[in-house]
C-alpha cells in the first residue's frame, strides 16, 4: 500500500506543480492600484493594522426565550451597523472550542477604540460573551470583504 502511494505521489505532485506554474504564467500579473491601496489604508506591503477580537462565553448565559432572541437580533444588527460604517472588516462565528464563539476584525490599530465598538454589542452588555483583544497586521484587502459579501449574499 505504501509503495503504491509513493508511486502515486511521484506522478501526481509533478503534474500538479507543472499545472500550477502554467496557470500562473497564463494569468496576467496583478497591477498595483495606488488609489485602491490608499482607500483601504494599505502600507507599502499592502497591509494595515487591525484589532482582532475573540468573543468567548461570558458569565451570564441568557436563557432561551424572547430576551435571548432579542439580544442576538441586536448583536447581528450591531455587526451590520459597524460593517456599514467601515469599522468592522470581518466577523463570524467560531466552533465554540474552549469557549471561543466568534471573532471581530476591526479597522483600527487601537485596542481602546475597538473596545468602544465592542461595548455597543448586546451580547457583551448582557454578559453572554466577553471579549479578548489582540493587535493584528494583515492584508488591507480585508476591508473589501463586506462589499464582496453583499454581492454574494442571497437576500
């Protein structure tokens, strides 16, 4: 079995490598867009500073019912508002492992500013979740995620 797998790798890996290099050669090289870079806050590497927030299970689990439903409706409305204001680049749920329930990536280099954004979220105000803050240096292209998402979201 191991010998067959090794033979398979000897054939497939070079094929995929050639295919990938041919596809890259056929694609035109991306052109630098200074206006786009500036509009996204990119530095010379195409990167910028963000604040990554990890939302974790908090001390106050709200029981199922209308209050919990309203809290999460407010949470999602808050996410949409922050994204529309270009303060929030990316948000999404996590798998819940070790109490980690979601992330925010804020378009600010300042943790105190990110804290002021997070403080407006009903899940934080109710203690359903708590926030952990980290500085993040990543592609300024993250600022385009919400615009792209609106084009692929079935309403």
